[in-house]
C-alpha cells in the first residue's frame, strides 16, 4: 500500500467489534418498564470522533499513494469489490462477475448505484478512472498497480495508446477487463483505491474537484462534507450509497492533531473515540502503561518500516557503505527500548505473513561486518573520513525517537555524525520523490497479500514509489518472470532470488515489521482494521 505516515504500534483480519468485547448485535436492549406503548427516548446522530494526525495529501483515488489519503478515500469511494466484515473480498459496486477459463478476462456486471451527487455509477466511470490513472499526463505514482491490465504498462510508458488498454465499458452496466497475465489476486486489487471509479463528468468539468468538500463526489458509504485543511475533515452518511442501510454512524469527524500525547489526552478526556493506529500513533512513552492496563489493542500487520538510501548521492552511491549502515543498527534493542509493541526485527523486505525467506538475508546488529564494509567502501570512494550524513523523517514523535536511537548507534558503531531533519508529511514525501534527501524513513503496508507488492516498488528507477534511484536489470527480469510463472513454489523461488538481490544491494534498509496498536472507546464497534493495515468504517457503530 501505501506509504505509511506513522509509527504503527498477518493477513488475519481483526474486527473492532470483536476487540471491543461485543458486537452491536449482542448488546442487551435498554430496559423499558413503561409498557409496550411507551415511546423510545429520542437519540441524536451517531458521531464517531477520530484523529488523522496529518493532512491528507489528496482525496482523489487516482493519485493517492499514502495511508492517510487512503483512509478518507475508502470511506467515500467503493471499488468493484470490497473487503467485508468476514475479512473476505465481496462484490461491491459490481453485482457479479465472470472469469474466462484462462484467467485473463473478467466481465463485471454493475449493480444499480449512484454517486453522492445523484448521478448513476456506470462502467464508463471505471474505464475512465483506470485509464486516467494510467495516463502519463496524470503522473500517478500508483499507476503501476494497474499494470496487471493488458497494455497498462505500455500505455503508461508511452509505448501504446489509451485504446490499447484492456478495459472497456461494453454498456453502462458491463465492464470487460483483459489482463496481461492470469492474476489470481485480481479481485483483491479491485478493492484497492487505485481501482476505484471517479465520476467522469465531475472530473472533466473541474480538475480541482477532489480538493474541496463542496466539489468532491464519491460513490462510497460516506460523503465528504467538510474539509478545513490542516484542521478538520468530516464525512457523513451517503444517502445515495446502494448499501446505506449497513452504515450505522451518521458522521465521522476527523481532527488533525499532530502530537501523539495531545491525541491520547483528547481520548482520555472523551474528545476522541480512538487514539493510535491505523490513522495515527500512540506515544511510545505511554505504551508500557497502556499495555499493562489491558486497554491497548495490538495486532500484527503486513508491513515493513525501512529507511531508503538515495543511491545517487554520495556516499550512498556505494553499496558497501549502504550495507555498513544497515548492519550497524540493533533492531531488537530498538524494539525493546523504544517501540515496545511486539514488533519484529526486519532483515528482509517482505513481512512474515508472506515471507520468502523466514530467516532473513543478513544478521541484525552485525557491527563487526559493518565496520569492515564501511572501511572498504570508503577506500573505494577515495575518502578517509565520513562526512556528516542527513537522516530525514516526517514529523512524528515516534519517528524522531527511532531516528535519535539510530543516530546514536551509527555514531557509536561507525563513528559517523548524523544530522536529523524532520518535515511535514506533504513536503517530506515530495522531497523523497524529487531525490532531495540522503537517508529517508518510510513505511510500507501491503496493498494485497502477495510479496510482489513489496518487491515491485523497486523494479524501475523512476517508479512512482521507488525514490532510491536504484535499478537492477536482473531484479527486473526476475519480477517479470514471476508474472508468467503459474507454479506457486517456482514463483516463490523466483521472488526470493529477487529479494536476495534487493538485500545484497541494499537501496533500502529494513528496520522492523509492523504491529498496530491503539486504544478505543468501548462503545465503538464494527471498525475493520485488516491485516494489511487498512481501516474501513462502513460497518462502524457507536452505542448510546
């Protein structure tokens, strides 16, 4: 998925309803001793109060690339499929679908549904949205998620026309999709936001349609009604949503408070119904007490926290220096002393729930090898002392503490001075895309449960989410081979060979595999936090 903005404190879906101790359907009815004809007491609207902790860069599914934007988009849009309360993918905007015998052609039949402005949702909206995301003019960093579609990659790279792309609205209710190769997880992909539709009429009339609540139009369970940038965002139940009877809350109010301690205080004071992951983070200092009290919910997540190297900026153009920095940190010590929420040390890119090599690819805290590699790398670069290195991260108390700990480890183990630099998320992510950094933190949560989702990030030097400027021909070749291999065991072996190359060349430095931790109001049920780190509020409820 998506770039993760937070320090979150696997593929098993966990329901907020279960974690809260009771589902909405199991709650006892309030006692009424006034007789059968007595009127029930009037109740106000159900409002869920949450915190995003940072401004969503966009509410447009075609260009979104991060977990904060994804949270809002998942609430206000819907794809052909959607993950249900049971953790399985179900038909959503699509009423049904058929797959050809060779697995390369999908025919989706759309149900009767409307956009939040009352327009009908059509197959043409899906065709338009997917081709728009693939169009090089759109410059979507997630365009590669649509490369599974025939000629999707070729069109995105200027080697085919839009008409060559294998998606076509046969009529208003029928969408035909032709894939490049059989893709067993394709219906998982259609539940991901890059595959969501957009209202063609609205988008063509106003290029800034997604930047303001007054012009935003979606087809999901909620509609965007207020967006006070960097302050507050509100979504309300969408009366035009086809399944609106399943939506229990009337409104969700998102604050945008950056400080985790302030957020937790707001939760303790009843100003928020939820604090921490997946839309923010718990203060690391508060985690031991919250854990001991039994209030904190924690679950494994298919995601990896890593540092990226800009491989075109000295000294990290040298692979031995990159590996020296990666080997010289104590991941387990970081988890035990800073994170404290059951994370696992990462010595590979792919998380445990889909691991290709359960033992990893290098030894954690291997200071002796790190010193040797640094010395060799410096000699190759013709330098006798290491310059001060800049480590960048987006504003967060958690990221800061991790960076400070690693700064100390690099000084102690390698004798390198490290300058820390933090920036607001939107600025930070743009600087990474532009290569304006030396080492930068990032988290990646899976978009779907397959290792290719982690490995494909680094296939192309200028791929939308690469940022490292690293590329390797053999690595690319292996990923291309994996797309053609139908035998699961052989495919896994190919991908493991690719991950080995990634770890041998170390354009990224894996640090830990995520868990997600949060506290929630016991009256809140039905919030789905899945094993990929996604949150869905469609089925959320809040008892009076």
